[in-house]
């Protein structure tokens, strides 16, 4: 197997490549990453002889040459602009990468007669927001994106789906809940919280901290993607969740507890502060992950507290 991973220097992509390289049936992993501000450019993947990086944007027509050069038959597509706040400030890069870039990839793959499988990695944010008493998102939940980022990912999901239905293209879509773990960019809430505690800066919390997210350890997500890659059914959509819903205020309290246990550091009395709420801030995300765990019975979730401790150790 020669596998193309897009966005492989990103947070989730880098953990996925770590695991792909350990599979005996994988001959090479070819990473396409344009090295934006959120890339982990200094990563050293092992074994080196199975890994190749091309610094390239997924909109670039040179991708055709990469496919021919490496005889690509499999793609796991993670390259994306992903920070909601940035999409509110300027939506253009999100449309260019998440929509146009995905379309470009699909067109190239479609021309390859020997192409076997395309895994499109997406987000639960495409389903919009839930109230506290509503049932979790399912594969049948309607798309109701509320931010430019979520809308761009929803559009890319639908384009992938259309290629499957129209051309019989061998694609699978995954939608995952919020990831956390080592290598995540400091703009995200968990690394920001850890680093602010370390640097004695109050942690900013949007609104009143009641917004709820479902959290999954990034290594668990990477394992789930490999399950889908190896054993997933073409044409299906899989929802991957962490079974771990927390409001933001509870989340940062857990981070503080575990940080103090690990460091014995003195924490400021005003260690967090409420700030003006994000525009169009979704109230709650929740994924019904049971269909996924029932189909892939070897896949298990890590202990949340232990994963938080591992994450804190990385950042301190």
C-alpha cells in the first residue's frame, strides 16, 4: 500500500502517520502538507525509509505528478483550515482549502483507474448545535453548520458524497468530535489552558463556560481512522466520538486539577476569566459513537484523565 495523507504535519495527521508507519502492509506514506502556521514542521517520522513529504498545497495541479510518481491508490484526507475563530475573521482560506482543495483531490483520484479508497476526515460541527436535552448526532442528522469553518467542511462532505453517488467513487466520510493531545496548536482551548497555567496568565473562557463539547484523545481518533481505512465500507459515513461531554468550565477545572497534581505549582486566584462570547457559538456537540464501536470491536477509548495528564506533560 502506498498511502497519500494530506495535512500530515498537522495535529491529527501527524498522529495518524505515526500509526500508519507501523503497519506491515504499508509500503510508503506520502505526506502532502503545505506547512501552514499550524504545521509541526520539525517532526521526524520513523521508519524514515517508509515516509516522504512533499511541501504542496492540495489545490496545486502538481498533485497529478505526485500520484503518478508514487502510484497512489489510497488517500486519507485531513488537510484543512480548522480554527473557527479564524474562519470568522476571514473565511476565504477555508473555502479555498476545505472546498476547492477537496474537489481538486477528488478529480485527480477519479482519473486514476486503479484508485481504491478515499477517506475524508471531517467534523461533528457540520451538524450544527444541540440543546442540552437533545439526542446526540447520528449519521442521519441533518447538516446545519453555523460557522464559515463548519460550512466549508459540510460542503466538502457533500462533494465527497456526490462523487460516490454519481461516479461510484470509493469514498468514506468520517465526522469526529473535538480532539486533544500532544502537538495541538496553542490556539485551541486545551493547550492554551495548559500554557496559560504554566505562564501565570488567566485562561479565557467564552461566555459563561456552559458550552459543551465531546472530547476524544487524538491517538484514539487516529486508531479509529486506521480501522476505517482497513475495514470500513465504501459509501458509508462514520461518526467517531469520545463519549466524554464536558462544558468548557468543567474542562478547564479538570485541566487545572491535573496540572497542579503534576507540578505542585502555585495557581493564581484569578486563574480564569470569562470573555465575550464567540459569534454564533454552538451550545453543544454530542456524538452517538456506539454504532462505530459496535462495528469496530477492537477499537477502545483511552481513559480521559490519563490522556489529559499525558497532554499536560507534553506541554510542560
